[in-house]
C-alpha cells in the first residue's frame, strides 16, 4: 500500500538514497532539506530542522516521517551537533505530534556506543558515547523515547558506517589513495573487527521499520564482515593499483590524528581517531526476525561497490551545496602522506 513519506535530509547522501528507494516501491515522497534535491521537479520543501513552523507545514498530509538530518563527525562543531542533531530532532517529533503523523523513523548512529565493553552490540547494549557527535545522537534517541512515552509511534534505526554509491566524505580519501596506488593504513595490525552497511540495505531497513506499527529499535549492519585489514585488503586486491595495507603504531597514529585534526590540517574528527582502530559490530538478528530484512552486501562488496562508483565519477566530484558525506574531504597534509614510499 502506497504511503506519503516526508524524508528530512532527503537531498543529502543517505536521504537521497532512501527517497529513490521509496519512490521505486511506489510511495509518494516529500523531501525536507536546506538544499533542493538534484531533481527539483520532485516534491520538496527548503527548510531547516531548527525551524519548527517549517516542519509543521512540511508534515501536512504525511503518513510517515523518516528523519535523517544530522551534522556528521566531519562537521567538528559541538554547537551544530546540539542545535541540529538534538534540537532538530525534538522539532521533528513535535511537528509530527502536532500534525497527527502516525509514524516516525529516526536514523541514529552506532557512535552512541563508543567503544563497547563486548561485541556483538545488541539493541540493549548500554550506550557510552565518547565524543560530542555520539553524545548528541544519544540525546536525540532519548528524545525519541520521551515521545514514545507521550504516545507517538517512533522507531529508531542505528546503522554502522554507511557505504554505497555517492558516499564520499572521509571515504573519498581512502578511495583516492587506492586509485593512485598509495598505501592505506590500519591501526596496529588492523585486527579490529569493523562492520559497515550499504546504503541500499539501510534504506530498506528504514522503510520496513516505517511500515511496522509499534516503537522499536533496530541495529543495522552487514551480515558478512571481518577485520579492518581484511576489508581494506579486499579493496586493494580488487583495485590492483599497487596500493597496499600498512599498519601504523596505534598510540602514535591516534595521537597524530588528534593533534592534526584539532588544527584542521587533516580531515579527522574525534570520532575517527577514537574509534577507527576499535572493534564494534552489531547483532542484526532482531531486524532480520521482526522486519524480514536481509543485508545484500558484505563489508567487502560494499566497499568495492562504493569505490567503483568513485572511479566512474571521480572527475566530476565537487562539494558545492552538498553535505559532508556527498563531498570529498580535503586531503590537507595527507597529500604528503600519499606520496610516502611505504
């Protein structure tokens, strides 16, 4: 049965993937974003989630709100993390309540778990975020729980690191290094277990959660994954450019990422230097059982698929008016690292 969907952040990286998938399934989609979608003939509202009146107007005649607006770690802006990720989420929930929207799906983040005491992480694992982005995303989840207690049907979908066509940001640095035959790096031996999720698989999970009555939380990630070294090795083997995986001393590399990231000489945020070398993987059984959802990509196929899209579009990539995940991160001092004969 066709539904009328409002997708906040629908012109951003994941929001646009979600909007396309929803339309392909016959649903009517309205995009709410600071930027217009690539196809401006689509139903869209230019607005800011910090503007509750704009949200109320956008929620008119909507069956489900899929909330995806977020300032991501690369923003490195605590004030924006709070005003967009927390206050913005509060506004979405209030607008949905005030206009009688029956269902809200909130896209959260695995960053709320920081470095878990044990893996796999389940929906009931206690959160303990380590940096400002994760703390803001956790606060947004708590607002969702408050809204549920007040009678609103809100489900939460938590993805692992998202890959897929058009996923750039810091991933573009990895892809550029691989394409040019430069070394790519892991912390220590790279034996930390790290899980990704393909954007198409995540979009399917969000839509299935949208059409399931009742407030629930779902952790979403690849079913097949491995260590960070194994995932990057699969990519460099596929690329066959001469790129290879190099291990860095963990503590020294982490300290360097922190110092250089704080100076904006490299595009690293606290999320990256704290968590890149750590293990975190989701048990996705609940989503499989309750939503009938199955991931179609493994870690390896997701990163390879993303890389191939990057190669096809490398010459035309730009950042004007795009989100952090839709724009290639600037290399900064990493240009020098790229040339090192390692």
